[in-house]
C-alpha cells in the first residue's frame, strides 16, 4: 500500500502558475505541498531566452527563471515532491490524489498542470527545437528580427502569429496542409492583405534543414493532384508551430468541467474557481487565449488567494 499524507493545500504542476500559487499559499502559512509532475518548470524549461517577463531587464533563460521561482517558493516553506498525479477523486473532501509514490489528500486543490504545444513529430524538428523551431511567436519572435520565417497552421492562432511576426521579420511564409484556412474570415482577410505574408496552401513540412539552426524547410505537395508528394525547399531561418496546444487535464476528465478542447472551465468569471468547490485551476490548463508566463503567474496568485479565502470559510 502506498503511503498516504494529508495537506491543507495541494498544488499540481510546477510551472509559473504553480510556483506563484505555492509562494502565496506558503506566505499565508497554508504549508502547501506541490507535486512537480513530469516536467518541473513547465514549458519554460524548453525555452532558451525569456525577455518579456518583468524584472529581468537583461533577459533570462527559461530554466534559470524556473529555478529562481522554485527557490522562492521553497524559501517560504513550500514542500516540492517529484511525483505525478495519476488519478484524482474530487467527489469527497478531503480530495484524494494518487501519485506514483504516495496517495495525497488535501483540503483544497490547485490545478496548474499546464499545456503542451503540438508539434509535427519530425526528428529534425525535435532536434532543432529552440534552435529556430518554436511554438510561441510572442515569446521568441524578437530573436528573428529582419529574418525570413515560416508559420505552420491554418487557424486563428496561426493568422495572429503570422501578422505579429511581420512587425519584426523581413517576410513570413504561412504554410497550411489544406486548400483553405479554418480561421475566421476577418483574420484571413488581414493575412491575405498583408504584403509581407506569403501563403502556401496544400503544403506540409517533411523536414527541417540545418545543423545548429534552421536553414530551410522541405515542403511536400498535399493537393491530391498530379503533383502530390513533390517536394520543394523553402529558405527560412525560423519555424513557428501554430497547430494548437493540448491541456494537461487528462486526470480530470469526468471529474471537472472541461471545454471541447480539454481546458478546465472556470465556473466564476474573474476567479479560478472550478465547478467543484475547493478546486481551483490556473495557468495554461485553463487558459487557451494568452498562454504566457506572466499571465500564468497572475492566475497562480489568484488561485492562491481564492484557496486561502475558501479555506477560511470552509475549515
């Protein structure tokens, strides 16, 4: 039988949202316990440079910033356990979370398990991640100032990222595997009218070229016609994936209200309350709009304050 331990506040996930929630609950003397999950530090552990988080005027690497978040949370008494949340039972209080090494019970639960960007799954793509291949134009676009880049995708996010990149890049190639976009008409019109954006319909990336950085892409024809499968080279120095994110909400299916994409629904606008009293959601697992470290940290603060006030009302 696995050991069982109880805590006032249990935090799932060790990204900006989770660490901020830990910092605030620890300072409130709630003695939080954090399960760090499969990727302590979250998506920022795969980000080389962070230049848009306040307080770092010279920039900082993602892993360095997450290490400082961890140190600050631990300084005030957060206990960090490197374990996974495999199963949850939210039907009774205290809530029950089954991990690999123990079973945890908690009076309040903060879910900050984050989300994972979708990638194409190419070996060359994975080899060049953070060396010209990225899934966040807002985070990394400034590193490609004056360069020629490509955006992969056909939804509103791809349209937005393509337009955003035209502010600093010499040109943007928008690559979509189908013959039409699924984005809103307004977003499509803006893209088609932007002279710095070149649209490539019926194309998919089959290889990312380069050794220590992106040197180009190999595009294959997906039109279904006589040219199906033919390839061509596109010379770019950056590739931005905009084909969606997957929220890390799998343990909460059937336990919390999720939207069609799997993001945890917030029950009270302007808060972090879920449909289960005493369970709060923050960061990218509940945010499919902004997905920034600073907004995740902000909602982590909200979750901590929500949990503190709720516990005071429900001892």
